């Protein structure tokens, strides 16, 4: 069956949980071991939205610096983006602006959601919820904290990104 397709690029530093978020969404499973994404991993997920089905095409892009030269080719056609940092890694939070610049240089302005992942690791937390909210408010994009391990808010992130891409949510939240 042919469904409308929305391409969503998932970006952020390596080891912030991008692949785990995608795996939890698509396969309803948690990944226990860290496997480096080489270039890009492409997955699909069927979403129900406003009574219609649509296919979400997930481009999980490798975050390590040595993959920088291959990422631009995979950004083409991006209609929404999920920018992920780990709440247990301040460096990944500081690098959010790098990912926003890279996205903008490759695809211009697209709807985005800022995600603070690993919120279940409370004893290792370095970024408070208020810091993530402040950054998102400054950027004019929504912020959601997730846990790929427990599944907390994972579906919500991708549903929101998709809604923004297809115009089912107030566009003013997506100012870049």
C-alpha cells in the first residue's frame, strides 16, 4: 500500500541515543550494546495521524566527526529533524548549535524538535530540564525529554516532528 512519506533526519553527537530512540520506536525494543552507526541507518515506521496512515522515513545519521563529509548527501529531502543530546553529557548539549548549523546549511529551515535523551539516568544527569527548555525557547522549537531505555516520550517525539512537517501543529513553534 502506498502511504504519504515524511522524511525525518535524526542528528546529534555520537552516543547520545539516536539509534536507540529509532529502535525503540520501530521495533519496540531497547538496545543494550552500543553499535556505531556507519554513515546512516534508514528505518521506516507507520504512523496514524488524524485518521490517516503515513510512513515516517527515519534517517539516523552518524554523529562522529569523521562522518561529517558523508552526512550532507543524506540530508536531501529532509522534512523534519530531531536534534538529540544526552542529559548526561554536557558536551552533547553544547554541540546542539553545531547540529543546527549543519542542518540549516544542508536543508535550510525545517521543523525541528530538540530532545534531551537518557532522562532515566538521574544520578548521571548534567543538564537540567530547565536548561533544555531554555535552549528550545531561545531556538523557538519544542523540547521533549526521553528515555530510549524505558520508552518514555519516544513516540511523542516522532509524532510531534511529523505533525510539524505536515502542518497538523501550529507552525509558530517551529521558527528556526
